[in-house]
């Protein structure tokens, strides 16, 4: 399979000089589920709207299945969009909403009825065909919007924050449903979200955006385990961020002066010189608490601190540790059963945080090379 979408150096500046998208290039393979992820104002929705044809780029080009569609209006692009608020017609039934696009296109009534039935079967809403949108749950309305979008068999389905209007439990169920729908249809899905969990659970690849630019593109596991910057490390999941200076470089590892401690870390492909300022990121689940520092591995980094608080979260407890450096360090403690709660460290107790060198990612800090 080849690229279905090719974005080449897209730029969009709105009146007043606000640049929403700045030099974005991206290729999406046919059949992929790709998510644009980032905070409000990072440009992700503007990129989606340019692919849909609702916004025009100031510079750059958009190709769909090899065709340059940069100047084409939305109705001439083989894409369809599911909007954040679903945009259903309240006076129409479910089947009328789903078949609306086909009626506008002049498809015969008998064919519309057959296609609507198949589209509703896909989202398991055939029994609700005669209902109005206000008679449906939030999840059912979302499935109606999906059904309406896929009935015209677009090459690409665009999803703008599709789950944001749902409550937490329903949102979790719909993540799975959307993923299964993507697998059944084999269509290319491009989704926008600010929710990192949605991006990690649902996507083949994630495009992390920062201030109108692409910060990193990769599989969910790549982004989580090998972030390209402290921004990505902090936005994808939770990371402890510490700063220090390089004092020694040896092979793929470097030694960093951190407060009164020396830490060993991986270089992440960066070239460091002695004295370079460096940021370190460490995932909470990649660290451990030791009652006895002598039980640590020979190469483990050891940081002394005091327990500030421990929050029970079901299968884990999240401990906040005040380090001697003044930083707060988060450690996730896994609980095999509820009785393990009694073994959790108490507020004010002295502990040692252990981190293996391969679990410390490094990035050049501001002012570094």
C-alpha cells in the first residue's frame, strides 16, 4: 500500500498574523489510523480542516491518492468528516440523517434504503433507524454521525475530537468501537484529539504537534519509550523531568551531574560535550523505591528523598517524593492485591529512588549543543 495523503510544507496564517500551521509535511499510508495530538492552539484541527477543504493553506500542497486537491472544494474531495458536535439534523430520523448525503447526490431511493441499512448494521443501530437524535444516547448519536460519514465510501475519514462530548465510561467503550470499525472497514482514519490516552489506544501512528509544527511522528510505543524532546515526553503520559550538566561521555552512556549526585543515562543519539546542560526524563513506572539502597543493581542511579504523599489508584499507588535537590519525583508502585496497601511508604519516611541508566532519556537543554 502507498500513501493516501501527502501534505507538503503546509502553512496557514489567519488574519492578524496568527500562524496556526507552520511548515507541516506528513505522509499517511492507505488504511492507517493516524492521530494528530496536541494541546489547544497547536494547529492540529487546522491541519484536519485543510485536508477536508474547509480551510485553504497559504503555502504548501495537499495530495489525496496522488491527486493534488489543494484548491478543490470539500465536495470534490473523497474525504468525509465527523464533527465534534456530530452535526445531526434534529428534525430527521436516524435513517434520514444517514442517507442525507446520498439524497443530495441524487442516488435512487431504493439504493439509498439498502445502503442506509448496511451502514446502520455496521454501527449496530438498525433498531434505532426511526428514532430522532434527541431520543438517542451520546454514544448512539456518535455512531449515527460515523454511519453518515462512511455511507458515501470516502477514501479518508476525518474525525475531529470524536469522543470529547461523551462521559468517561462511554468514551472508553467508544475508543474500542472506533478501533474495531476501522479494522472492519479498512479505511484511512485521521483523528484529532488532545487526549493522549485516545491517541495511544486507537492509533497506528501519532503525530504530536507543538505550536503549529510537528514535534514527533511515531507509533504509540515509540513516542512513549523514545520521545524526541521533553515536550513529547511530558505530553505523552507522565514524566519526571530533571536537569543537570554532562561531566563524562562514554559510548552510548553519559554521566550527568545532578545536584550532589551523579547519574548515568543514555545519550538518545545526541552528541554531548562536557559541561553541556541536559534534561533527563524518567517515566514513573520505570523507577522504584528501595527501603535498603544496597538491594539496587550495580549500575542503578540512586536518589535520596522523603515521601510527600502516596495516592491509591487501584492497581497502582502514585508516590510523590521530595528529592534532596528540591525536585519532586513521581514513582508508580504496582499493587498485586489490595492488602499490599498496608506496605506502602508513609508520609515523611526516608526512601531511595532507583532508576536504571537505560530508563533515563536525555535531551539537550536550552543553551546546550
